[in-house]
C-alpha cells in the first residue's frame, strides 16, 4: 500500500504526510517563530547610534589593519563604511524592518502550516514570504558588500528550503 492520496471525487482517502515534509515544517515553525518574537522585540526596543563608540571601533579596526597589505586595508575600509551605513539605515528604518520581518515570518509560518496540512497554497505563500524577507531589507539597506554577503547567505538558505519543499509538492493538493 502506498502513502499517496487516492484521487477520488469525494477525496475519501487522505494523504499521509511524509516525515521529511513534517521535519521541514517543524524547522520552519521554530525558526520563523523565533523571528516573529525577535521582530516584536525589535519593534518596541529603542535603538541608538553612538558616534563616539563607532569612532573607537573604526580606530581599533584601522590599527589592526595597519600592517596588512593595501588590498586588505581597502576591503576593511569598504566593510566599515558599509557597516556604518547599514547600522544607520537599520536605526532610521527600524519600524519598517520590524514590520517586514514580522510579516515575512508570519507568512512563512502560515505557508508551513498549510504545507503541513498538505495544501499547495502553502508552498507559494512560503515563497512570497522569503522574497519579501530578502528584497525589502536589501532595498532599505542598499546594495553593498555586507548586504550582498548577509542576504546572499539568507537567500541561499531560502532557496534550499524552497527546493526541499518543492520536492514534497507532489504530496500536496
């Protein structure tokens, strides 16, 4: 006997959810639940940018890189500029970023719930959640070396999960 749904007009026989799909959904529930909690905390937490502390960090970085070759120094300077820009953009747009994270995480949980219930709509909802969670922060932070590295890694994980969920789409209606 197989684990697939019998396709009848009344859909009298339910499909059995594969264990791998169950594991993927549980991982999504845990990670996205954490992100919902962090987004809510971030929405209500005060953020500030301390220019003096940032200058100290920049000076320490400059001292640490003083013995490095010019290419490494240039890369470090670009990273520090990008980090400073991202920190300021994050503070200036904290509410928008928090709402984006909250919406993307909630959609991700909803999509995983529907996939847990073997509904294909959950797969597409999950994809929308991942696109929102990556594109909007990149728009807010701008494209620089740090956003490419950070959101590139996040996109890689998202694509991996989209592919893994996609493999299980055949079990969904």
